[in-house]
């Protein structure tokens, strides 16, 4: 691309996708799963199995120092514990289980093995034993497991009934498919945090329905269909009135944020139904404006999901875990999906962006599109020339990594990566 073409390239708009309107599909169990034992900087599970062990679905296979657990998502034989590359390109230990179709372990036995029978376990112990992600059990991004007990009382809880990415529909489908369980879940949240204001976000088409389903239980907040209306940090700010920058955990400000999917796993755990062993993932491609949502056992490799859908991975030049705005490109289709993988976005050769980075032409598009009005072009240039302190004067910590600036930049500058480098460099 030459400079003139770059200047006159129209600003691209984030494409709009539609849910396929169908129920969430279960895929047949994979031949094997790969369950990571570490989320670097956040949580480390000590393995409770070894190569050659037979394990049942639901069985605890790893445990953290605070008693949070990770489970076998299928029954089978532990083939090995080896290091793998995760979605976020960390090299971590993982348990590989080859399927044998034996029946699952009962929840009572799972709790017995945990060392705390269900009847006498506290709510937090039940959630930790079941591997549930909530603000009360395991850390989120940027905070450690050990920090969890030190945060202030939760005053606001935001339940996300809308996914942030324009191609992911798992939360709104789960919202629509499980109103009774969601009522149970909200009541559980009230027990855990009795003084908290609870809000539920919903897409426009489900707002009136949600108000009827959950009267007096929660405040329903409609979220627009445009990507800029769905950016999580800004949604939480609108709902709670508190802006929490990307570099700070919500809990530091007394806010709990969890998705409808995690709320349902809480209900499953506290009703003794099952531990957190499956994940809903929306699969979409750059050429289809429709998408499909599937339920997979945790640890299923990307390739297996695409094979089951008959969308072979060899047809795609790039596979992102996530959506088109914040998704992470994968080196391999063998990467297993985990609790924080919400979608796959498949790109063919013709829609992979040109990776030639040009100089900034001062067009101002990045600053114009930034939802929090950062001077993105200046920040990008300062970081590029290693002028980190100068860049910090422009409040880089407020960036929510929404990707809109990079999406519209005609020079294809890696603006989000530059901002992330700045935020992660030592002060
Ligand atoms: S960095 Fe911003 S101002 Fe510079 S070319 Fe890209 S969009 Fe335009
Ligand atoms: S990613 Fe870019 S557009 Fe989004 S908040 Fe950060 S600087 Fe602004």
C-alpha cells in the first residue's frame, strides 16, 4: 500500500454479526483433551494425577494452594503431563487425557475426594471445589489468587448477558435458554453479597423479556448492538458509575463482574449438579455474517471443534481465539480452549490484514474513534521510540484495549500492542 492509498482508505466499520438463532449445540466428545495446570501470574494447580492413571469426568486432577480445583472434562486415561502453549502463548504444564467413555464421577464422590463432604462445605469451598470462576473464588486478569480475600466488600455486581465481541453470542443464548437457573443464580448472589446492587446486561431484543423474567431481582440494562456500546470496561462504568481502568481488578473498587455462563456454573456447583467442565464457544468466520455456538468439554483442541463443524482448519490462514477485535492469533490448531475462551474467529487469506507497518500520517482517525479520547497517535509514537515516561503522561493506563484505534488506522500501526508494552513496562 502506498501513502496515497493509505490516506484515502476509508475508515472501516466494525462488521455486525448475527446469532444463528439456533440453540447451543453440544459437540461429541473429543478423542482427547488437554487441561492446563497454570494461568501464569494468577493461579497454579498442583497435579493430583500422573501418567497412566484412569480418571473419570468430574474428577479433580489439580488443586491450587487456596483449594481451587481443575477437573477431568472427559473420562479417560492420563496419557502424559507435558508443557504446552496456551491461547495467550504461555508455556505451561497440562494434563492430556485420552477418552475411554467410562461413566462420570458423582458430585458426592468428587466432594469426598476434595476432603470436604458437600453437606458440611461452605459456599466458597463448594465453588472452589467445583472450579467455578467468580469474583469470590479465583482471580481474574491482573490479580493473584492470594489477593482475593483482601478486596473490599462487593457493592455492585454486574452479570454480563451480552458478550463484548461482535461475533460472540454465548452469553445471550445462555440467558435466553436458562431463565429459571438465572433466577436461582441471582438469589445465590444475594446470599453471598446481600448489600450489593445486582445488574444484568441484555441485548436490545431481550430487555423487555428479561424484565419480565427477573422482576424485582435485578436491574436489567440494555446494551446496544454496536461494538463500541459493548466494550466491557465502559459498560461496567455506565452500570456502576465507577470507571475501573484495564490495569486494575474490578474487585479493588468493590465491583464483582461475572458472565451469565459463570453464574450458571455457580448454580451447578451449589446444586451439586456438576463442576465447571464445559464451555460455550461461538465460532464465526470473516466471510460469514452468521455464527454458530457450541458447547465443548474444557481442553478441547481448536482443530477438533472445527472438524466437528466441518469447517476444516486448513481452510483458514489465521485462527483467533476470541473475536475480531480482541482475539488472539494462534500458532497452532492444537491449542486447547479453556474457561476464558469464548469464541473462535476464522480468517481466510484475503481477510488477513497487511502486516506492513507504515509511519503515522497524522490522520487522527485513532484519536477520533477512541471511546475514551486518548491521544493514541502520540502515545504510539512515544512508545515506538522507547519514550515510556512521556507516553505515560497521556494516561495510557486508561486504555481498555478495545482495538478500535488499530482497526481504523490506515498505516496498520500496532497501536494496542504499543500501549500494552507501555502499561507492562516497569515504572
Ligand atoms: S496512528 Fe492514528 S493518526 Fe497515525 S496513521 Fe494511524 S490512525 Fe492515523
Ligand atoms: S485500544 Fe485504542 S481506541 Fe481502544 S481505548 Fe485503547 S487507545 Fe482507545
